[in-house]
C-alpha cells in the first residue's frame, strides 16, 4: 500500500484542530468600529508599520480571519505575550474579536517594508530558506507550511510574503528564545532555534520584498 507523506503543514493542521475556534461569521462593519483602537499601530488601512531598529507592527490587512482571531484570543488569555497588545485585546469582547478579524481579513493586502538595501547574497540566502530550506541545518522551507509563495495556508499558517521585515525578524527571534510558543506543536520554535541571526535577517528581508498576493 502506498503511503501518503506527512508534511509539517499537515501536522500543524491536525494540531490546530484540537483547539480551533468554533465561532460564527464576523461582521466587518462592526469590526471597523471595534478596530478604532488598533489604527494607532496597525494603521487605518491595516498596513502596520516597520521601524528600523525598533518595534514593528504587522500588516493585518488580508490575513486569514481565524488566524487573527486566534492571536487576539491568545493575547487576551496570556498565551502570547506583548505589553502593548494585551491591554487592547482585553478591551475586546469575544464577538468583537471575531468582527475585528473579519474586518482586517477583507482588506486589500499592502506591501511589506524593511526589505531594502539588502545585498544580492543576502536576498539569495533568504530566498533559499523561504523556498527550499537548508537541510544541512535541518531548516524546513517557509513555504512547506505557509503555502505557495508564502501567502498563507488556512487558519494555522499566516501569509508572511509582504510582511514587514522587522516583525518577521522579531517573531523568529521570539520563537528562537522561547518567548513565543503559541503555534501548533512548537513547529516554529523547532525551526527558529536552528537558524543563525544572519539567516533570520536574510529570510525576513527577502519575504518583505515579496508580493502579499498572487501575481
């Protein structure tokens, strides 16, 4: 009997099923009102912001609604730590979280920032990690979980193409250091701990240079 290969994405999806949120469909119009507190950092168009050498805020526009909702619930429960996000998440009711997630999900994705001034060699290395991985270091490619062109795979794996370099770098470092651990089966932590600082920077700037939507 021919066996079907098990991918990391399949493992992650199976793990997510154990705690997936059973929520009704959100209302983007109501979400727009609830998201008023989000615009200071994530901008009115959901584009977020990249700050060189400082804290960067992710683009939310166009991300999967269930993924956004899960992150907000994790901040609210303390399963994901961020001194700025936790108070805002706690201001939202469960219904408002669903509505806010629906609001950002229907927005047009914007281009990432922080990918400029990268050398050709750095971009080449970033592309290798994102698209093929590095099996000499047991580093799995980003797209094996985040989908074709790293534009997202359902509610578990967000689109990271076109995300801000500073945010990607900060999250990879958080997984590497163990300060973030709210992903299925610690898949990201296992990968990030094998990556050098140079590789984390390289893949972050390469992804920031990519389109967040299929072309």
